[in-house]
C-alpha cells in the first residue's frame, strides 16, 4: 500500500521545510551509482493531529519513473530522522550524464494518503564524481503541481525546426549539412560513404535565442549554453551543445544541431530534448530550464515512456514540422522548470 500511496499522495497539505544530507559517489569500473542518504533535519510535521512525522525517502533517475527505477529507504520517526541507507543504481556513466536524480521525502500514513514533505532534483550532466563529499540540499515544494503557472516561469527559448526527408536531402546545399558532433565535419559531394544522411533524412534544429533566463551569478547574469538529445538515443556521441554565451539572461546562440538517419515514420517515435545550463567553472553546471518536442503520445516504438510528454506549443510545433517536410518552422517555447514528466 505504501507504494501505491507514494504515487498518489497529498502534495499540498504540508508546508515544505528542512534539508537532506547526501553523499553521492560513482564507481566507473562497475557502473554503480551510490546515493548514501544520511539524514534529514527540520522536516515538516507530517501528521498535525498526532504531531508526528514518519519519514522515508524515495528516488528516481529521471526521466524514468518506472517501478524498476524506484528506490526507497525504511521509515524513520521524527523531524530529524537518521536513515544511513544507500540507494544504488547500475548505469553507465554515458547514460548517467543524461539523467537527473529526483529524491523526495514523504510522511507515511498507514490508513490514508502519504504526505509529500519536499524534494530535490540533481542533474548529473556535469556532476563531479572525483571528490565525493557530504552535502546538504534544501527540500523544495512540488512546483509542477502549483496552481499558478507563473510561479514556474523560467524564460523562453526560440527554435526553428526543419525535417528534410531522405528523398530531399540531396537538394539541400551541401554547405548546410553540418553535423554538430564528430568534430563538426562538413559532408560534401563525392564522400557518400561518410555521409550520415544516406540511410535517412535529417532533423535540423536551429537554436536561436532565449529570453528572461534565471540569473544565477552575481551581477544578475548567467553563462548559458544549450544541450540537445534526440531520445531514445542518449549516447554521449550524439549529444549536441552550443557555445557558452556569457553574462546574459537573454543569450543569442544562432547555432544549428543536425540529427541524421531519420525516416519519416521515426518522427512520431523520437523526442527532441533541449536543456539550458549555466556553465560553472569549479562545480556542477546549473539547470536553467528545458523543453521537449515530440508527438505527446506517451509511446515510443510501442513502449510507454515518460519523456514523450509534450503538450501545448511544444506538441504543436513538432506536429507543424512533421506536416511540412523541408520547410523551416519557428516557435517560442516556455521553458520547463523540471524535466520530470509534464503534468500541467
């Protein structure tokens, strides 16, 4: 019953407070990710009537929120509970770079719905595993359940999409066929065996600009860049990045990502995930927001997946691109505050 209630619990009945102490480490040899949950302090009261908190910690590696991806600690009593438990995942470092650790704290109610006590989300895109140490994280409310969408506003991203079908790619001027990985090679005529587009079409993604990003540096600025994947392919070799635009909350990148080998039927099964990050020199990069563009079907190649969750303008822009092959389509997208499954 605890497993059922933990997914359908009460999110807004308790005012979130407190912190959680974690020690996160990774073994490159075995692919083991170890989240040592030490303790929490100053948690909210989970049961006001009994003035009692029976807390446990639950984790996922987003975007996967399947039962197999869930880990939980035992239940501990009090607002300053000691857990001293390790939540372990086995995952390659390449895949880990595309994941975000979501840890949430819950009050267990034997006869009712469990109460949400707060959460933290830790992206592993640039996490430093070389010198693991204990670190306190402030618990945050469940922002995607907020009634006022304005509370989640993280800025806007302007992109231009174009899908070039296999039969049309030879009509595209060769100077435009630049792939944003593999050393940024330009594929010219006469080198057919090198071309990544021979077996399919091309998805061209022009990252134009963002507006009103969150300022995370002193002086009210950020040093931002955009990272892109075409899920379900999350291989490091296919990760695309823009350059870093420094000291701006309204950056202009004017950078093109190219994803190749796409047949027309693939468009309904893939997801373009774009995330914006603040570049940090001596610590982990800071997540500033992101978007996902796909059909919004919840299904990829016959499997249910959380990341096929586009709605609104994300879904409309993707569909417009699919309906107009070869024609660039532009859209202004509101950034998500979290890359967990969209619930708005």
